[in-house]
C-alpha cells in the first residue's frame, strides 16, 4: 500500500519549495516571518518542557521495597 501522506523527513527538493509556495499563498509573505518566529518559540518551549520532565523523572527515584 502506498502511503497517502509523506513523512516530513521524506520531503526534499521541489516538494519543499512547493510547501513554501503554498504557505506563502495561504498566509501572505508579510505573515511568514511571524509564523516562523512563533513556531520557533513553540519548539523551544516544547524542548524546555521535555528537559524539565526528564529532570523531574530523575529526581523522583522510587525507593526499593523494604522486606
């Protein structure tokens, strides 16, 4: 069966340019920098949350059951 939607890692070359062109048509060229900035901030916050969650997991080591 052929996948209907390609994985982001498989988008290369002209496909990437097509995605950028569609984004420019949908959002307008003046809105693209704002959109990219907000996506970057969201990605940064997501990574920060992942790091904090991992640190919380390390801090709460379960105690071994006593016999």
